[in-house]
């Protein structure tokens, strides 16, 4: 099967005929449009694109995409997507999930799909709340956060998705704000091109149950000062005036001001996404000031599919069994006359 | 090689049950397998059952470290591994202590006397040596210094360590039993040549000890006579001895080849189902994709993904695993995708008795999901027909676009019997519902009129892009629908779809009598025991007793009610607390129906069945 699209698509080709039913103002609309714009740029045939979701607001996503899709059960999308990809390695497989779906009920599948490095893409809509069930704390909700199931404040410390993912050997991790569609589109395209499991965390605002949860990082007037958008091969400089940067002080990342204490641009850490050692990527994922966005880790490694295919080819080449009859009638058989 | 021609005329028997028992490291599984294979090749009908300790490396000589293998061979039809044994070969005191109960009074026990030292007796919790305290006087005990004789026969073989020498004593026992039952050593010698091709000293040791055991038995005056079991009458053809779990795996291989689909297995290890995974992972040469998942749910979920993408998808498990998979079975039912779920049943509830057999997951298979979620449920009934029913599960899943639960159990899964090898060319056709081209008004839930199965459009097919999901869907477009009447209609359509499978499965048949006073009813893995017992009582003069065994449980064969009403009374025999009997009672009113239930993790014994039948007549 030739997987490269010869036909030129537009974003409309990827929109289904279903009416989109998220709450007005939800970042999910931004993500949907960014995906529909990214797909024509990926060069994949529409019939080879599969979206698999679990349960939650985000998981309605496949219904709105004019591709193959499955709205499955809570937390299981990574496992289902694994089966899809193993069955047909030609497919471009996408998992759409949320913080509860991926890291609470589906936590086991989430870490194992990353560990195996199967070539599929996961878009994690992180809004730090359960939306579809109307406002309970999630595994990424903050301590003290008041929700319907934590009226006096949440007592459970949150996961940092990037930290968890990289700990589970994620080779590709990107974080992107829900109000930055252009950057999001680019990250989606790069995730598709990446060979291996790609995880994209979208900081997605829930206008109903957790409004403005990321405002201090993502509002237009603060984001340049509060976010560091990393790019491979470039120094980690941020701020409206490009006057702040990250250096490594001992085992800690430290924010410094360029021009102060003799610090120049050459002192600033240069981002290397394709670094095997995940230590610095982990530190970047954990950092709260600045909040690091962009592609934090993109380390090309052998995929599960490649290992499986190589092994299958080797076994086939060394085997005399071509048909089941060869097996059934081989070895310890005997004849009754 | 030793030829049987040189020997004296032996006593002729119809059937015999032999149990080899010893320490986990004594090689009893191999010994038993060799004896059963040799007998099968001689032409006997054969059934075997292994009995492993649940501990992986139990302390040597301990009661819970005893490993056994039972072989039932005959010149007559053999349907079970047998209840009581005619010959017990016990390699140590613990093996004797834990298996003596099974020996028929007056029958033979062979022991390795060298293993009955004070330490081993203590480990087996014997206060007195049973060989000398008179406690075995009701048996014919043949005492053999097997370890010493093994060492003696190997004193001139070079390059052997002590461990290898001691470990070959199982061949001494096997040699003796071969002589006693008038068997050639030819097959085993060929087997040893292959197994120890690269270890000449080990090959020489095993061959020498096997022959030593054979000649020892021949010259030993303690063994008064040898026995012969003539070949059984079996249909001509190529046979092999196959274990139930292997047969299940091979049925899937055959179905994949016949349907032209690639086989995908998503599985998580669980006793006693894991051997199906072990078998299928070997067959990458057929393109089998066997995926060991992170848990039971991922096992079935990956299979659902593979089914969506167009593979023949399987997941294998046992009772607790089926419980975990329940929600996903419901999803597959709702998506109307072909999927086979194997449940190799074991003793429940909860963790229960993992290494023992039971039939207590029937109601779970039928009803263990939320909402109205009917699926096909079928059950294999012998080690060999696990092949047919694994194949049949695939055929029905693909032709009816539905999950199929295939029930087997620990007893038939680990048991082995002769299988008349089937070529894929002899197997029934499998028609998939794959669709390649779309008409203008194509919808993913368009159904075939006869089966109500939907069509199967797989990713990669242009212009058939569509979405499926667990939400209720519109009966025409397949889009999400919350419409009340549509929901009711869809529930009824999904139920009717399963009912119509009746048109694609064989009628229920009866054995021994078509009508009469009593119909013995069973399902699944109890076939061998029930068949043997009904046959026996029938032959002893009870001509009004019939036997009906179910392999198809949902839906039931169309003629089920007709068959049941031809008998005055029905006795449903199950290894549970009465599950299939409930199904029959709910489906058919006013049957004169009784039940016999055994819940001990063990199969029915012949005696208890005969007693029950007599009580009912």
C-alpha cells in the first residue's frame, strides 16, 4: 500500500458532517481545527488516518474527523490504537485522550504504549478537571483545587504529564498552549513525521469547570514572559524582550537575565530535543517558571513495529512452514490404516 | 531397539490407566508423554492428563512438589484420562503418599526403593516406611532400586555428571513399563536421538537406562506377566497427539489461512490459558501477530483495534480475565466487530482454584456485561475438538460480525488425545463481510438481510471512512443517536442478529437413544466422562437413556426444545452449581428437569455418574 497522498487535501476534507457539540469557547475547537489544518500538510492519505479515543469531552473528537475513527471505552484508546497499528503498520494512528482518560483509568496503557515506542501519536487534552462528568478533580488537578468532588480542596498531588511520560520512556514529548493554533498545527505535523510514540500535551482550558486554569501562562499579555517555547538547536531564551534564559546551576535549572552579571547569549543552554539522556528533558517538563512549551523531547529510537517486522522476516526466512498443513502434518504424526 | 516379537504371550486387556508420579524434577511429564505417544503410534486410543504442582520450584521431595502424568490407553474408545489407575509409578515417598488414593485395590505400584530413605520419608510426612509397615498389603508393590540400577548401568559411560545420571532414572521406569505393556522402545529412542543430538553422552545415558529398565523388567520375577492392549478401531488417516490448548491455537491458524486474514492475538498470561499464547507466538512464519499486553483489558482492547483494522482478532484468558474484559466485550458487541474471546475456565470464584477445572463461567460468558449485550457462546468438548471449535468461533465471528466467546476448561485444555489431522482444504468456508467499494448511500451499519450482520469496512479503504463507537447509533446512518425508539430497535436488532446464528449451526443430536425415560445433558469439557458413563449404563441394559451434549449455547440449536421434550426426564450434569440448567429452564417451560452438580475442581468420575443415572431412572 502506497501511503503517500497524491491528492491535495484541504482542512475541509477532514471535517465530518457531524455538528460539533463542545461548549462554546472550549479550546477543543482550536485543537480540532489545528488538526484538520495539519493533516493536509502531513502527506498521508485520508483513508489511512485513524483516530481512536476513550471517554471524556476530548474523546468526542473522532466523530468530527472525516477519517476512520473509534470512540471507545474509558482509558483504553492507547491499547486499541496499538492493535490498529500492529494490524496495519501503514496507518497513521492518533489517540485522542484527556487527563483523566490517560492518567487515571487508562494509566497503565498510557505508560506501556510509551515504553514500547509504537509508531502512533497521542494528543492529550489536559484541562486538570473531569469535564464530561461535570467537574471532579483529575490526576492533574492541583493540591487545594476546589472541585465538585473536593469541596474543601484537593488533597491528591498531581501528575506532571511530561514527567510521567518521559519516566515511561517517551521518545517524543511536546507541550503546547490551547490558544496557540499555529504552533499546535506545526507540532502535530512534526509528531506525525516522528517515528515512534509521540505525546503532545495540550494545555486546554475548560471554560465551564476550570476556567482560566492556565491563564497565568497562556494569556497573550503574559505568555512571552511566562512560557519558554523551545526549539531544537536554539538557546533557551524567553521574555518579551528576549532577555531571560536558562542555565544549568549544579543540578538545577536557573533563570538568568541576559546582560546581568556578565551573562551573554552564549551562556544560555541550547535545546537539544534529540538527546538520548532524558534528564534535562525531565527538568524542562517539570519547570513551572518559565513553563516550557514546544517539542521538549524528540529522540529517534527503534520502534516496536520495526522490531516486530524484523523478527517476523527473520523467522519467515528460516522456516519451512509456509502453510498450516506444513505444521499440522509435521513431526510426531502417525497413520491409521 | 527392542522388538516385541521376542516376548511371551501377554495377558490381553481392553484398556489400562497408568499414572507416573515423582518430584517436579523427575521428568514425569516427559515419561508419560513418551508412553502415550508410543501407545498412540501402536494404534491405541489415548487420553492423557498432566498434574503439575502450582509451585514452580517446590522443595525436593515435598508433598506439594509432586508432579504427575496420567495416561489412559485402550483397544476400545477412550474418552477420558480415566479415574482410578491400574498402575502407579511412584518415584519417591511424597509421590506415593499423594497418589495412593487413586490406585485400584489389588493393582500394581512400582516404587524406587532408593528414594525411600529416612529424610525423604520425613519430607513426605511418613512416620513409618510404607514399604515395610504393611500399609500397602492390598496392592501389588514392585520394589526396584531404580537409582542404584541406573547408576550401575551407566558406570562405563564417560562424560556424565551425577545429576545427569540421577535424572535419567525416569527412563528406567519407562523401560519397565514398556516391557509390562508390550510396547516397543523404538519411538522413544528416536525421540532421544533428536532431543540429545548435540549431547552424545546424555543420549547414550538415556538410551542405556531405557534398555536397562526394559531388560530388568523382563528378567524380574516380581513382575508376573506382561499385558497387551490391541490397537483401537479408529478411522483411517493421519493422527497426532494434541493438547487442547494447542488444538485451540491451531484452529485459529487454520481459520486465518482459510479466511485470508492475518491472525492477531492480544493476550495477558493467566493459568490455564497461557499455553495458547505460548503456541501462537511461535508461528511468526505464518505472519501471526501475538501481542503480550500489559493487562487483560489491553489484551482484548488491542484485539478490538486489530479487528477494526481488518485482522482476525483473538484474545485468550481464564475466568478472572474475562471479568476484566467485560466492558471491552460489550464495546466489541456494540461496534459489531468480529472478535474471538477464549475463556479456558478454571475453578472460581475470584482467584479460586487456578490449576483445577470447572464450568462456572457460563453465566459470566452469557450475561457478564452491562446493558443488553448478547454474544455468541460456544464450547469445545474434547482436547481434539478444541481445534474445530476455535475454527468455528472464527467462522461465526466473521460471518456474523460479533464477538464470540469460546469456552474450554483446564481439563480439556491440558489434556491430550489423538487428533485426526485436518487440512485447511477440508475445513468449511469462511465468508467475511469485508466491503471494498462504497455505493452512494453507503453506511457502516448497513446490514445483510439474512444474517443482519453489518458490513466490514477497514481503514485503508478509500471513501469508506467512518466512525464507530460505544454510544448508541442510528440504525440507518450509524451516527450517534439518543432517540428512544431507535435504541429499542437497535437492542432488538442486535438480539435478533445473534438468534439468526441458529441458521448457521448444526442441530443438536442425541446419542444412544432418540427418545426415552432419561436424557443426560452436558455441555463443554465434560463430554468424555458423560459419554463413557452413558455408554456403559446403556450397554448394561438401560436402553431408555439418551445423551445430548451441547457445544452451541448462545444461540441454542434450533431443535433443542424438540430434543428435550422427547424424554420423560432430563438430567443436566455440570461442574458448577447449576448454570446451564438455568438457561434451559428459562428458555423452555415445564421441563421435567433435574441437575447433578460437582464443584470440586475435578471432572466427574464414572462411578458417581452411573450412580446418579440409576437414581434418576
